[in-house]
C-alpha cells in the first residue's frame, strides 16, 4: 500500500493541541482546550467569571459546559471578550456565556471592504473547500491548527456590546486586573488579553503551533505581515508565565514562551524581508514564491511546520499586498483570454488526445502537478474527455494525500469529490 508522508504528518499534527479538558493555570484561570478547533479561557473573579473566546459552535460549548458546570453555577459568566471575531472563536458564546452582561471586542483597524457581501457564494464555496466541510472526518483529519471536533453543532455568537477604542483598554474583571491590547495580525481586530497579576496572556490567533495563515486560500483582505511582526514584538514585551493561544497547545515558562515567540517573529520577519528583497530585484511573483524557503536553521521547528499556513502563500500574499495584481512581466499586461490561450497551447502540443495522454503519463510517473496543469489546459480549451477528467480527479486526490497542509489537502480532495458529482 502506498504511504503518504504528508498525510501521516498531518495525522500526527492533529494531536498537537491539549487533550480535551479544562486545565487550571495559576489560581483563577482555566484553559479550555481540545473541544473542536479552537480554545477558550475562563477567568474567575470574586462573584462572576470572564470568558475569553467561546469555542466554535454550540456542540463544543455544551461539552465544555458539562465540565465547567459547578464553577459556572456558582459564578456565571458576566463578561465575554473576543480576541477577534472569527466564527470559530465566537460560535459557542450563546451556550458558554448565555447570561453575559457585556461582550467586549475591538473594531478592526481596517474596516471590512465595502460590498464584500456580494462574494457570498464564491466565499462560501472556497471556505467549504479550505475546511473540507464535505469530507468525512477521516478524509479531513485536522483543520491544521487543531482537531476538527465532532460535527453537528450550530454557531450561536453573541453581539458585541462594548467596543475597545485605541490601543489599550484597562479592565477590572470582577476583581481581576486585566489589559486588552490591540494586536493586529491574523485579523485587523485582533487583541491580546494580559493578566499582569496572574502573568497570563491570551494571544488569540497571532500564534499557534503552525506556520501562520497570513494569506488564506479561501480569500479575504490582506493580512498585514509587517503589522503581525510588530504585534509579536509587543507580545515579547509581556513577562508572561503562561501563554494561551486560540489554537493548539499552551506554552508555560517565561523563557520557553520568549524562545518560541521570538522564533515565530524572526521567521515571519525574514520571509517578509526576503520577499521584498527579491521583488525589488525584479523577480515575478511566481519566481519569488519558488525562491523563498526557510533557512536550514528553522526547518523542523514544530512552530513553523506548514500544517495550516504556508510560506509560499505568505510570499504570494505579500507580493499582492505590496505591488498589487501586476507581477511586472509585460506579457501579463494584456494577456490572451485563458480559453483562447489554452486552445492555442493544446493545438501546439498535438491536439487534445496527445495532451490527455501526456497527462495520464505524468500521473503514472507521479508528476501530479504537471498532470493537473495539462488537465486544466484541456478544460479551458473546452476539450475535456471522460479520461482526462478521471486523470484530473486522481491527480487532485494524490496531491491532497501527499500534502501536509490541511487547507491544501481539503481543497484538493474536495475538488476531486466535486468532479465525481
């Protein structure tokens, strides 16, 4: 039986987070982890609790509530804080923080692009592919920065009632001093919650045990990598003994936290600088994406494994973010229409039959990316056949199973599934 190294590594990475449970951190902080893709944190005040994030849906929240029932019965959640407003951090709020008196979040530095709602269909399709919603749990394996969790829950977010203004917000969480800090990174509205007396920081999604997803393939606004690096610098100024991320495992010990976050910051900063350097030399986007790879000293570091984000995707996001759509090659200023170009290329290659045969040969030789490229030419040229579709489907499946990045795996396998109807 063929062994897929990427698939095996992703299966192992699905266990990178904590085992499902509620973990006490210090005297009055609990880390709620292993309940689906995201984590949450509970802070015990004098008479009530504060919840930081709320897991991804009602089912995961109900499972966590069963373990927190006694504490929350005595001290219910009065304050809910969102580190950011991605659905996997707000979806369980209606269960875990049903009686909350205030819900705090920060407005994004860059407002959502106007008319984004017009991209609902394609955004939903690409999101479904990225997260593998139509795949079985065995096919999907992991979301890349944590387990999938059981399906069947529903999102039940609570609306924000108090918006953070500026870069800092001092809070008294029923006797627990706290500071909410602006920390633009994976999202423009990202925050850190710092508990100075407890020396605990909730860092949201600016760190998790995987290369950061700076440019999600589902689409979205540009995630400012330079701002993300600055926010990691800010995180390094906090003398935290416990770092509780929105995904994967917690970090404990001031020295260990500093070492891990400095590694994350340095690697992300290096990729940004290297990308800009090569762009300034005149390389095209494709050339830069092919050229930038982490130096040997950082390879094999668990925090930089590409299970969720990808170095190449980060590079492409930076290219587009800094230089826009045009990669500098004059042939791309006024190119042929894709179908016209594909018809010409197929003809030059000897016709559809020859191209389909070459695609099948490439697949048999393990050259799945070339096989997929040839199948795309046939599709755009309007010259697909049942055989070439079968080749395309198999190439997508092989690429999905070979890839250790969960988002890429899901996208490949879902597209293969769509070809099956």
